[in-house]
C-alpha cells in the first residue's frame, strides 16, 4: 500500500524537499524543450542565410550566432546542470537520509545478534 500511515509521514516530513525537487524536474524538462528551437535557428541560418529572432528577420552572422543562439544555449546548459543536481539531491537526498537512519538501526541489531 503506497499511501499507508508510515509513508504519509514520510511525505509530510520531506514535503519541502520533494516539492522543490519536483519543481526543479519540471523546470529542467521545460528548458530541454528550448534546445531544438535553437538548433532550428542554426539550420535555417545555414540554409537560408537569415534567421527570425523575436519576429525580426536578421542576417545569419557570427554576431547573431553568438548573441541569439550560443549565449542562450550556455544559459540553458547551466540551468540544466543546476536543475538536475537540485532534483537529484532533493529526491535522493531525502531517501538517503531515511536509509541512513534505517541502516544504522539494522547494523546495531546485527551486531547485537552476533555477540
């Protein structure tokens, strides 16, 4: 049973971390959807010699490439790294906290059995 008495306590205890992890996961998923749009700009610029950025048609130059494609791509990569780290720490960190408490209890009970 997923929503038993003990699991609900776990959800309530780690709710802030789990919600932050969920928000980070959804943000990373959304940011990943922006990458193909930037690739489309590069391909259209290479094929047509011009790109449409913000409703404005610009010639595909080195400055346009750096300013409208590379700089946003760098920010996307940085945000993805931070977001992935954050959601993994939030989800797995709360699990490790619970597991470390359980494992020390199990280890102490094993040592008392061996003696």
